[in-house]
C-alpha cells in the first residue's frame, strides 16, 4: 500500500472540512485551491493553508480549524510511512457540485528535487550575471505563469528591466521540464542573485503544486 492509500482517510477528512466551507462560496467561484507546506518536520510551522479563489470575494472559512486539521495531518503522516512536506487540494465546481484533486509531496521527494536542481540554479545565476552586465548589486529572474519571464537588475534604488536572453529562456524551460519529470507543476520560479560578478550568492523561490 502506497503512502497516498495509507493517508486516504486523513485526506478525505481534510477534503470534507474544506468542502463544508466551499458549499457557501459565492456563485462566481468555480475554482479554488488550498496548499499547505510543513516548514518543520514536526508539522507545527505551516506555509499557506487557506482556501483561496482566483478572484474576489474571499472564501469564508474557519482558518483556525483548518490550520489545526492540517497540522494534525502533517504530524500523523510519518506514522504511515514517511514525512509529508506539501499537500494541495484543487477544487472545481460544476453542476454536480464541488470536486477536488489532491497532490502530495514527501519530504524525501522534495529533497531529491532540490538536489537535482542545484546545478541548474548555478547555471541560471551565471547566465543572469552575463545578461546584466555591469553596475548592479541584485538581479532577479522570474516567470509567474501565465505572464512572460522577466529579468530585472537593481543598483540600490535604480531598477533596469532587461531582455531575457535565449540562454536564460532555455534554462527556464529546463526548470519546467525538471519539475514535470518529478510529477510537479511549476508555477512561479524565481532566482535572485546578490553581490557582484565575482562574489555573489543565489537565492531561489519556487511555487509549485
């Protein structure tokens, strides 16, 4: 029995709780999602964990009850085999009512993904530096779907938007393919380089489901 099958009762319990909030959602809402990430192995510190819709009004929900239910899920998950890092519910409403799909990411799968991405991050950073030229102390390269990729160089308060080079575009596509191979949907990759051409540090921020 796989980890998803072992956790199915807890997943259904979370789904039932969220569906209870969604039954009173505004008629304009046909989609919603809830992603929660455990920021520690104890499942106490969470990132996200609220039901969100693409447009207003916000979904009415008992955030305290939902957060507590998610914490309980993360804390009990290791008993079923291994720690879970992320769970995401994606809801859709049709004439039959609300249905949902669930994505899970184990801590081990996340660590394997990050390890495989490390070399790519360094390639992206070097391509960013080459594209930015001189006179910068921070460069940001990102693509937040569905908008196009952006490359911006900063020098203190001065901001310069730069053309995305073919090399950066190719590396960006490699990042999307990497997440796809791991069964994940990459939605917002961001690389941030700070320092100068010779001494720099790389920060990353990846939103995915």
